[in-house]
C-alpha cells in the first residue's frame, strides 16, 4: 500500500518517516476508501449524521465472473 503524506511539505524527512512508520504499524485502523468504514465491537456507540439522505454513486457493471453470485442473492 502506498502512503502519501505531507503534499504541502510541512514536515521534514524525519517527521515524514516517523509518520509513515506509525501509519504502517497501525494500518488496520485506517480506511482504504470512501466506503471502508470498518466495524467496532469494543464499545457501544452510534454515528450521528448531518443528513439522512444516502449518497449516490453511478451504477457499475457487474463483472461476468460474478453474475451467478449476484443472481443467487436476488
């Protein structure tokens, strides 16, 4: 996984290296994408949203190798 840090050059090289090392050490707690929200079962919590309207994404084609799996779910 490629980690991009400090694109505005606010950190020196030692700080960047420490930050990257910290992120690699705890890579299991960082999101890998916009919909990768994870799961927490350690404490009871809730997420309060500003808007209850779901976000929309464009429709994506189903890969031919997955069509049988999708049809089973329908």
